[in-house]
């Protein structure tokens, strides 16, 4: 991957912070956040509640949030925008066969620096 760490670091921090937030809304003792690489994509996944199907289309929309506290709805929007500047992409994994864990799974495909 060839890109500025200043562009990539905030993407991973936001995804991990989102996972931490949603994992803390559950009563489960086991709370897992996984970073993996498969099929040319970096996966950030957790075993939290995941995203409601009706919200998936809005996930990367500016000011969209489902957080009860502290959410401004800019994190995922900025993740997608920053990645797109260098030809990268991010998506929410909906196919159960592609998921690494039962909760939210995001896949980042790196396309190189433009």
C-alpha cells in the first residue's frame, strides 16, 4: 500500500472507535475487534450488534448517526472520502459468507495513490 499515513490512520481509528462504541452497548462479556486481510481487502470487523439493513445505504452519508451519545455522523463519511482521494474504497460487508465476525464488517480495498 502506497499512501500517506495521515490519510489512512484516521480511517482505522474511526472504524475501531466505532466498534468499541457499539460493543459497549451489548451485555456480552466477549467483545472482539478483528483486523484481517483477505481477497485483496483489509477487513475491520467486530462481534457487536452490527448495522440494521435499513441503515446500510446511509452509513457513509454525512451527518448520519445511530449513536445515542457522542455521534456527529461524520466519521464514516470522512473515511470514504479520504480513501476515495487516493483511489481506495470502503464498503459494509452484507454477505454472510464474507463476514469475519457476526457484527459490523467493513472491507477496504486499496487502489494505490493517484
